[in-house]
């Protein structure tokens, strides 16, 4: 796997170790760092790349990774009430790198493999779990992958010791 970062290689190694079948598309000339570019990738992989948001509470003592449909608007108030954490905001780049070894635009549920202390709580919108296939970055936004959603819930998250909180977001005010 020449030309791939260590974090991306670790993501593939995790999937291989767990026997998770996946399909990949590379797009090095156009990193998928916005949902608009992800929509183009969606068409190639026939999947909806999820929106992954790194969030924190006001005092920066609790961190969250929210996985939600890419086409659904994020409403802070709606999520705050479900997880009983007011004043949510986006986590800073330095903390994201320290806790998940990820950089902006490459946030992925697979980054939880780097959070051995489980400092980041995973929140998944229930709509994501209803999809047959799950699409994300392999910890770099120059590639995108898809695999069966059940592989996420039955293999990947249990192997990482992660119990997600399921939230229901409408995206409406």
C-alpha cells in the first residue's frame, strides 16, 4: 500500500483483521472534505457517505463523534437535548488529532480505533443504521470506502469496545 498514510493503512489493517469486506475508491486529486464532493463519491460507490462531526461540550470535558446522514442538516439543539449536554460546539483540530489521530475533512468512525481510552462517545443517527451499506473515509479524505452496515455494528464497534448511543435527528428547527 504505497502512497497511503499510516492512519489509512491502520484502517485497512483493522478491516482486514476483522474480516470486513469493503470496496474503495480513491480520489487523490479531489479530497472529499465537503458533503458536495462526497455526493460525487456516493455515485461511484453507490452509497451515502456519512457526515461525521467531532463535537464537545462547553467546558471541553466531553467529546462526541456524531455519525449522521450526509444530506440531513445538523441542529445542535436537537442533539443536545437527547444526550443531555448543553452548549455543544465543534471540537478543535488539536484535540481531534490527539484523541482520534484525524484531521478536519477526514473524520471517520474508523478513527475510534485510535481512542484506546474511550474519551470520545459515539453517537449514531438511527437513519444511518437503516441503510444496507455504510460509507466513510478510511481516516483520510483522499479515499472513500463502503461496507455492509451490519459489519460496523456487529464487528467493528464491538472489536473497538465502543457502544454507540443511537440518536434520532430530524434536521428540522
